[in-house]
């Protein structure tokens, strides 16, 4: 299967972005894949391309109408048979989508989560060949009534598809308390503490996922157990493990450079720290900078153009942080 050719002729990209091809290859072959991508790294293509190649219609659950519309419009502009079912369609439009679905003319069908609780819709689905099921839980801010967003997100959380967490530490600010007695240092310390805790939670969650991916046995059973449920049978009988008996491969993190720090780098770091730049005044800020993580302040002061930016992006954050602290 020439996936690159499919990518070029249908999506107009010259090549895959890092990580996409391996995931797509697994899904095309009917296998499962666990992939972690940063925001904006091309997750959607990972189910859109297999949807084109596989027989049948891919069902994509998407919580937000605006997002669904964007995706479907973009796919249609590329000549891909995609449609959406949501409450904004007229009765005639809805009938057309159902007709296309029944005749097997759709490669991708986007639906809002609420749709899955309707018996009629589920009944229609039973007569359709589903090539794959994708849940696109993009947590973007969209101009939708809050109630709808909350309902959709709650549904996804109840089904175990997502874990909700408050975001927007950097996006929304509110002045609170008595302006005269407000202590900027205390507020900053509180924010730094919250940020640190969130960072800790995020890395714990990543570790959990890696641990999960490294376990062996029936994948369905493991997924259900992860969400606190059990399988009635001993094993599902149709996942990759059940069919082949091949255990999951151990998860290998990319190899990291061991202690690449030279005296010249130490001199650089001490120079950065002593420049009195407010965006680089603490070891943590310097570490983020050296690891190639931007912040509004480093971007604003154009620090990201400096040669030291991202110098240690291949080294674990903690390793760099410990080293920077020793230079401070
Ligand atoms: Zn199984």
C-alpha cells in the first residue's frame, strides 16, 4: 500500500510529519495504535487517511459543531466524501446524509456525541460497514453556547474518552481582591505553584500512558480495566493480542543524550542568568528556554532567535533543570 501516494494525491502534502506514518500503517492494517502528539502535530490525518484506504465509512465523534464543519469543509474541498450530522442541518440535508450513508458513498461521517444516544441513529449504523471509529476531542475554544460545550465534554468524560482539566492559566486573567492590598509577589508565587503542579500532573499522566502501553494481554480488557470496567468474557477474541498472541512491544522513549553539558555551555547559562532579563531570571525559565519551550515573554523579547534556544531540546527537562540549578 503506497500511503505516501495516497497522502499526496488526496491531501496534497509532500510527506508525512513525524510519527504519522507508523500510526496510519497500523490503522490501515486494522491494528490498534496508541499515539501521543502535541497540539497541531497532525493527529486528524492519522484517522482521515486510513478512512480513505479502508473499506466502509469511518465514524468520527466530534464534540463541537464548528470544528466538525471546519473538518468536513476542508475534506470536501479536497474532493473527499465526508459529511456531518448535527443539529444545524435542515431536514432535507439530514436525509441526504442518511441516503449517502446507506448507499456506502461516505468515507467519513462526523457526528456529535449526543447523536449516539439516539436509537434511530444506532439502528441505521447497524446496517453500515464501519471502517473505523475515531473520537476527535479537540479542546479548542469555539464560539458555541457554553451549555452545549459542557454537555459534549461531560459526555466524553463519562464515556472515558477524555479527562477534563482546567486550562487557561495563561489565557484568562481576572483581577481579584482589594487592589490596594493586592500583593503581586504573592499572586506570582501562587501562579508558579499552580503551574508547577500542572506540569507534575501532566508528566505523571504521560508516565501512566507509557506504562499502560507497555503492558501485555487483551487490549480490550486492558482498556476497559483502565476505565474501571470489566469484560464478561476472559478475552475479547478480536484485538491484536487475542488474534496473534503477540505481546505489546515495550515502549521505547527516544534515546536521550547523556550529560552533553560542556564548560562552554555553563558559561553561556551563567551569562544568561546574569543578564537581568526578566524572561530568563530563574533556573526554570532558563531551562524552558534551553529545552526549546516558548513562553509569551521569551517570544515577545525575541529571545527564541538566540542560538542557545532549544540547544538541549533532546535532553530530559529535569536533567537540564538540575544542571542549570547548579550553575545558578
Ligand atoms: Zn482481546
